[in-house]
C-alpha cells in the first residue's frame, strides 16, 4: 500500500469532514499542476506560430478582436487565442483523470461522468476563452503586457479551481 493510500485510509477513519479536507488538499496539488500547464504551456504553443497568425483578428462567442481594437483596446490574435484555449483543455483533461483516480479514489463510471465533465468543462473553457483574452487586453492596456498571459491564466485557473472542486466531489463518488 502506497503512502497516499495510507493517508487516505487514516483520513477516512477520522470522518467525512477530515476526508473532504484531505481531498481538498490533494485537489489543490492537482490544481497547481493544471495551473502550471494552463499558465505556461501557451508560451510553448505559440513558439511555432507566425507573427501574422498570432495577431490575426478573430471572433469567438461574444468577443471580437476587431471590435476590441476599434474600441481602443489592445487585442489578442487567433494564434494566442488557440494557444490559451488548447492549454486550458490539456490542463482539464489531465486534472480529470488524476482527480478521479487519486484525489477522490472514485469508482464512478468514466463513460458516464466524463461526458458530464466535458459539458461542464466546455462551459468553463468557453467562459475562459472569452475572459482570458479580455484580461490580456486589459492588463496590456495597464502596461503589464509581459506578464499579461501569466496573470490572466492565473485568474482563469483560480475561477475554475473554485468551481471544479464541488462538481468533482459530486461526480467522483467514492469506490
């Protein structure tokens, strides 16, 4: 039996409040990994992109880079939008499997919970896909351009963190 399993069993013996607190601690660790992916992977993903592609105007959901530019805001282009969104998707897929197996020790049927998780994740990613470029633009306009991607990733990650724990706790019932 691994050290993590021993701690899981010790927490269970102390009751549901301690078990939930221990799950929250493990969730924080997994979320920090997702945070690193979501915050820094965009820098790697945009490396092979041309400057033209990175800055190409686009429209998504309620965001239009051309409307933002005409309103005098700094804008992100299609390439950066794709890098930010792809990083978010990758972070969430990794988090799903680690949280299901290690954080919640869940026996939930992946074929059932994964589609539910995907719907929830798509809604959050759509929101983040709007929010993160908006924040990058706003932060850039405040002369924080060099840090804008990291700060916006951290903010989006924090929003997702506080929404995912209760959803995961419900979806990933105990073995």
